[in-house]
């Protein structure tokens, strides 16, 4: 499948900013606002995309735990729909292939709280009793530069001091997390603030906490393969770590780098038009960094139909002071 130049531009621009108006986006891809709206609404009906507000959860005092489930759950996320709607700690879920069937991310304030959630999940779904667990330390998110020119990466996670948010800021954050494309006038109406207050408070949130408004596409529908490489490292130092990050920054097909703790140390997500291109990049990484790679693996990610960077439990935790 060949992606047209218009589709490439659309995917790049809308992936990077889902809050663009139909008029703004249509002007950039040379389509009328009406055609742009129809194009997007068709994808929404076909569930090809989902929206998320990119929040640095570490500023909220949250930790990310990623669980890979293997064996016995090849039927996908269908049986988990009720759990997804009710879970207060689930951040994302992806269907994958290889040695794993599903990947699920959880955001919690501490390992104990996450452990309780995971044990309850396994108790309710016996098929998920076989899993591997890692802790996400920090994430570098890169733009889809294989579609258009590369821009700076976004960094989420790490060692942050939690921010103290006012009640008004919490209200606006909740609106944007639940509805990333909500208009400013609607935010003002629901929060009962005037539009100037909304804009000023939003500006504060966007200084550190809110890092963007993303559209996540099912890239399989456009003939794009998404694979994740996992690396267990040894003999690592600051220079080699910087060189690995530099490699990821410069390669247009690499869209994410996660630093992790657990079975492996690095996760690299790659989008390519075919598996031949992926294997080329995979072997480049293995060759250039063979001195620090102790072991490696990879698997394909098919789709991520659900993602939120702030779990619903955050709003109901007693420790959160509005």
C-alpha cells in the first residue's frame, strides 16, 4: 500500500496536534474544511484513530508500570472492554504479536497500589496470569519524521517534583484528558470560568504538565508496520547512552524510546512501510551498539485503541487536594 503525499502530511500534522481546527488542517493539506471534517469523522467511525492529551504524569506524582501478557489471550481486547471502562489505573492497552498477546500500562502513585490492581485483574481474568512486568522510567516521543521533516522530541517521566495545581487547573486538566479536542468556549462553559481565565490557566498547564495533543492512528490501515525492540544492556556509560539516544533522534522511523527497569533496559518503537526496512534498522542497532547489548528481542504492535496519560483514579484519590 502506497501512502499519498496528502495522507503523509495529514498523518504527520494531525498526529502532532489533534486540536487543529478543520479549517487550519484543511488549509495545510489543501482540502476544504468540509472535506477534512468528513475525512476525519469517517476514521472516527471506523475506529482508526483515538485522541489523547499528552501529560507528563511524573509531575502528578505517578509511576508507569507496563505489563506484557503472554499465552491464552489471543482474542484481543474484546473481553476486556468492561474492565477498560471501569479500571481507575489503566493508562493504555495494545494488541501485539510474538511471545506476547497484550501490553497494558498502569499509572499509580506507588508499587503497592499498582500491585493490588494487577492482582485483581489477574483474579478476574485467569488467562492473564502469565506476564512480564517492567517499570517505565522515562519516555522520549519523536514525531513521525518518515512522513515529513523531523522536529524536537518530547520527554515524559523521570525524576520530577509534583506540581501543586489549583482547583481551576485541575478542572481544566480533567476536561482536556477526557476530551482532548474540546473547544475553549465549551471548557469555559463547563468549568464556569470566563474565556480569558481558561486561556491563562491553560497557558500555565502547558508550560510543564501538558506537552501536546496527539492523535494515535491504527497505522496498519495505512500499510505501516509498528514494531518494538527490547534491549538488555551492559557496560553502559553516559557516552554510549547518549550515542544510542542520538541514533534514535536521527532515524526518522523511530517514534519512541522508553528507558525501563526490569527484564530489559530500553524499548524502541519503529514504524516502517515493510518488515524489510524494519529489519534493516534492527540490524543497524545490533551492529552499532553490540558492545553494550547483552540481549535483544522484538515484537509487532498492532493497535493501541485506548490511551490516557492521567488515569481516572487520579481524580478520586483522597490525597489530591482540589
